[in-house]
C-alpha cells in the first residue's frame, strides 16, 4: 500500500477519463463485488453457488445489494442531489461513494451528495440490519478497513489545498477526530486499528503521521513526499524531494528512529 503526492493533476485527469469512458459504456454499474470467502482479495473468480457472494450495484441514482442470502434490497436513497437523468448521474458517478468489507456483510456509502458543496451523508449498512447514519457533511474521500470494523472520512475538505479534518468511526464507538489538514491518501490496516497519513506541517510541507488505537498518534517525519507500507509495522518513504526529482529514502520500524537507506532516489517501486 502506498500514498503518492506526486503528479496529482495527471493522476486525477487520467482517473476522470477512465471513469467517463466507463460510465458511457454501461447503463447499470456494478462497481464492487464483495469478496468470496476462500479466494484472494479482489479476485474476480466466482463460485457456482449464487449465495456464495454479494454484489453491490448502482442504478437509478441509488445503491442496491444482492446478498449472499439471495435477497435483493435497496441500500440507499438518492445518491446525487439535483441530478434528474441517468446520463448526468453516470457523468458524476464515482466508485468511491460506496465500499464493502471483504466478507460483504458491511457496506459504507454516501447518499444525498450535494454536487455544488461536494458533501454528503455517510451511512453504514450491516447485513440484516437497517442502515445507520454515521455523519453529515462528509466529503467523498473515505476508506474502510478490510474487516469493515472501521471507516475513515474527511470533513470540512478544502479542495483547493486537498486537505480536510480526518475522523474515524468504529462499530459501537463514538466518532474520533484524528487530525486536521490531512491529505486524502490515508491508509488503514485490515483490522482498523492503525492509520498512516500525511498532514500539512510547517512551510506548507507534508508531515508523516501514524495513529494506533489506544496509543494515539505520533509524527514519523517531516517534508515527506511519498510513503509505502506493507504490514503497517514498517513505513518506507521519500523525503526532502527536490525539483530535480530526487529525494532521500528512509525506513521507519515501530517507534524506532527512521533509518536512511539511500540518497538521490527518484521513486519507490515496491515494498515486500
């Protein structure tokens, strides 16, 4: 897993082009297949038994779900406010408005999204339970843990500076504010109890932070350009990145001081 602050404009343009092409090609978008027990995370291999998987799909400006039990139900009310026809809906549609746990039993989604203000209401829907509102005035940038126990989301998002207030919600607990001025590329571990994120620091540079449930947060380093993590125990990152596209490569393990690996590094390719 990684976070990348480089080439943001190019990345956003490419994403929008791909989404627009996809939206024009299909009239009903099935965007997330809740993963099948016993298969690789993200695999598109499906068992013959239709009750072995769940499907979340989007039509008529609403989210629906076909559950493992064989039930088909509507998850949400109107997703995008002020949009009156399918073509406009698909033009605005983005996959990150809903996410499901690996077992497919928990879904988080945004509805009543105001396209002008770019905020909506964040909900949780667990299997065989009514949906429950978590928070209002939430930006589209949210992510969940693999087990579905925790969701991270941003409020009061500044789209000009790409930062907002980061909050965490875990099932059965109160919403907890994690930090201010957070970048949207934050990461959460599979169990939902560790978070890595970038936040604005001095001189408008990015500070790298790690948060652990029950322990709080601590700053790993400053002036960080990009970071990767494999298992959340170690973080590999580039800092002091120059206009010549070079930076210093570091690794941080546990609570130890960061260790410099090399200098004049252009990019991190992978971490194992």
